């Protein structure tokens, strides 16, 4: 006996304006986190190098 699955449901309509806004805010958060991580890494590298020199 073979069962046939139900046909797939229809996907909701997409709102391009909302998608663009969500992508823009996600990009801003990503850049912010990257800048903070880069600044912390730079400070740590400077501290480690100063310990080695002095």
C-alpha cells in the first residue's frame, strides 16, 4: 500500500521592502560586531607585544 503525501502548501507572499530593511539591519549588526571584535583583538595584540618587548 502506497500513501500519497498531501500537496505542498502555498508559501506566503514576500515583501521586498521588509526584506531589504531586515538585511540592512543585519548587515549593520554584523559590521558592529566585527568592529568591536577587531578592536579587542588589536588591543590584545598590542598588550601581548608590549609584554614581549619589555
